[in-house]
C-alpha cells in the first residue's frame, strides 16, 4: 500500500496496516488482536461514524467486503467460527469514531465464549489510549503508554509481516475460490 493514497482509521494513519482495499472500504490488521486473525473492515470515508451514514453504494461495498474478509479469515486461519461485531456508537462500546467491523476467528480450543465482547471493549479503550499517548509523545512530551500496553501492542514490523502474509494468502484464496468473487464488484477492488 505504500505510495498509494493515505488511509485513515478516524484520525490515525493506517495505510501500512491495510491488506485489502476496494473503492469504498478496506481491511486492516489489528494493533492488539483478541485472537490470531482478528482484523477490521472499515469504510474509506473517515467521516462515517455510524452504519446509518453509509451511502447505498458504500453500504453494498462494505458488507460485500465484510462477507469476503469473513470467509478469507476463516479459511486462512482454519477457524471453526467467526465473531462479526459492530459497535455502532459510543453507548454500544465504540471508542474510535469511525465505523468498523471486527472479524474475529474463533476456535474450539481456548474458546472464551461471550467474554470476547469484554475484550472488544478493552481493546478499543487500550487502542485509543495508546494512540493518544503515541500522538502526545510525537509532539515532544514524556507521556508514554504504560508498560503493560507497550508489551501487548504489536510493532509496526509485526503488523507489516501479517499484512504481507495476508496479501499473498488473499491472492491464493481468490484464485482458488471463484465462488467468493461474487462479493467483489467488478469496479470495486483497487
């Protein structure tokens, strides 16, 4: 994605975390995934805070992207099930003011059940706090995330490796699973 138009998740530049992009949506890897393969699908237009703000064209593209990435993540990580979650507004637990859908592969082993929703709330809060601290640190203050956050957050290098892996696997997935191409509009993929 480097060299392309910058992609933002709310105010956060995430271009290097993106492994798939369409005309109106993108999928990116997580700073702090709940499970291996926990990714987000997000509309490109960063002014979209809630689901109701998508245009009809964006809505179709967004949910086609959710469907495709859901099937891909289940395939690539050999998941038995997948949680798909939208926290639509602050009262629903949304802490980043940009619509996003969590796609979380689930497994029989180490299954945490409905506690995944508690982790979603914690993840969003920690990400927001981490990004605020990072932004303040870049402005020259001494504020840094606490040691627990530093330990848990993945490095950009780790996320870039996952992006490269997912891009390669997605090409294989699309070439071997022609049935999922129905989720891609002919002019949608970029």
